[in-house]
C-alpha cells in the first residue's frame, strides 16, 4: 500500500526532453524546491525512451516522498510501478485503467471546462480531476478555456481539483481562492530561467491557505 499523497501545491509536469540525464537533473531541482507531485509527460519520445525516462524519475520522486504520475499511458504506469496515470479524453477508458491499476494508484482525468465530464470521471474511478486552460497556454494554445468558478463548483465531487493552463505565480491566486488543490505547470517552471525559484514561487501561492488532508484520507 502506497502512502497517501498530500494534494496541495505545485503539480510539476515535465517538458518534452530528449536527454534523459538532463531531464532527471531538471526534475531533481524542481522536486528539491518543493513540488508536491510530478507528472512524466513526453509527447516526442519513443516508447522505449519514455519507459527509460519514467523509470529514472521514479526513485527520484520516491526519495522525496512525491508521487510519479505518467501522462496518457496507464499500461506504462502499471508496468513500471508508477504511482498513477493522467488521462485526457482521448487517452483511454478511465474505468478500464482503474480496474488495471492498484486500488491506491492516483488516476487523474482532464475535464477541461466540463463539470459533467468531471462527474462521470469520478464515477468511473478517477481520484482527481483537472480543469483548464484557465489562461492562454504556450503548451496548448488552442485549449478550451475554463472559469475559476468551475473549481468551486467541483468541490462537491470530493476529490482533489487540479488547475492547468497558462498559470503563473502572479495569476494563480484566483484559482487557489476558488479551490484549486494543485497547480499543474509545465513551461512556467521548466522554461523559467531558474526552475527551482519558479517552483518555490508556485508553492508560495498556497502559503496563505490551510493544507488539506492527504488524498485518500477522511476526517
């Protein structure tokens, strides 16, 4: 049984990085700066390279008490013993992934601007939901746009709420105030001149909010 992972803070998502050693080094800096969760995402690597990179990140995360979540590919997550997977609407069936993964695995679902989609995802076994883009995103410039009110409306789902899309330390306050448990960021961290400093700035967005119970616990 894996420990409950505190769902509070920066949810760092790796960039498309061909150099595995550089990826690990960059991820280590961000983890050491206080990222709460790490998602391995690489849209350009081969299947073999994705497996190699994910395996390299796994002990790095666990040494710091951080879960490693694999983007898109629940089969890879299951094969390497990752802590979870994140699925977009075209990445496979949530119920099938939940059935194939350990009961304590994190299973995230992209829900864009759609609360009904989030409800269906949770009913199918998602353990957290992600909404966005909330702001223009350099990673997905054509992404659907969501309102911070959606985060507040999703509180009734009873799972952590992730905000994504164009988030900076300067515009994150409205999302945290609306109920975002985690801020998911790629370029805002990994394209910053100092990724560690950027990670600390995102983490500081939560300093004025109380820490919730770890995911998987109840009062």
